C-alpha cells in the first residue's frame, strides 16, 4: 500500500514499504524544484564534495549513481547538511552501498521518523556496470570512493570513482604541485600590481 502526500512546497511524496520517494512529475512542481536549487549553497548543483579522496586516491574511472534516500534526507541535502569525507562504497550481493556518508537531520525534522544520520544508503546503477566494477574492485589495490553528491534533473546523484590508493611519495608530489601553483599565482598577482 502506498500513500501520496503533497507538502507545503508542492512536492509529491510517496510513502510505501520501501521508504519515501520524492516525485516531481508536473511542470509547475519542476519549476518550483528548480527555484529551490538556486537557494542551495553550491551554485553549480554540487551538494558535497570529497576533497580528501582526491588527495588519498588516484582515480581510474568515474561513474554516476542514483541514491536511495528518505524524505528528511532530501530536505537536509537541500540545506547542505551532508559530509562525505569518511564515506566509502562496498559491494554486497551484487549491489552497491554507500557507508559513512553523514546526512545530519534538520531541527524541523518530523518526530514520527527516526533519523539515522550515518545509515547505509543503497546506490543505483545498471547491473552490467556493477558486474564490471566488481571485477575491477577484486583486483589488488582498487576501491570505490564517493567523489561528490550533486543534483541532476531534480534528483540526487552520487559520483563514484574506481580508485587506487596513492603511496606516500605520490601524496608528497601532490603537495609540491599545489604549492607550486600557489607560488605562481602569488607571483602573477604581485606582477599585476
């Protein structure tokens, strides 16, 4: 059995056995959701980014996944209450799961829903892509790392990278490159004065 709700902002919410799904199927609802996106902290549609992953891993491939979320999580994501730095992706029984992604509930969250900020969230991908990733993750040194969360057509997507851990010398090279870029920028800035 499913129940359909329309909240104060005009969003349809379908509550069923598997959780809550937000639907924006009519044109005026889509327009309202796009105006909501402009109020988010990141202007380019990005909700959160895992900068630590770029420092610790070398990315081989990038994939975009859907994310199974509850209603309070969508509202918290709109407010930017998410942290990806400790997140990682595991494969269980042929499915992808995001672990360690913290979505902090808003203070105005419903009292009849128990909000678990660190719960395991399922990632949605085509079966063929998952099987190909399983083969690569089983190779030595490869892992799946969440890079960012972003909006795409009113839905939350998670970008996942097939990555290999960097050695200590690779991290030092990254720091040297970053410091070199900063010095060049400083010199250019002083030259313009």
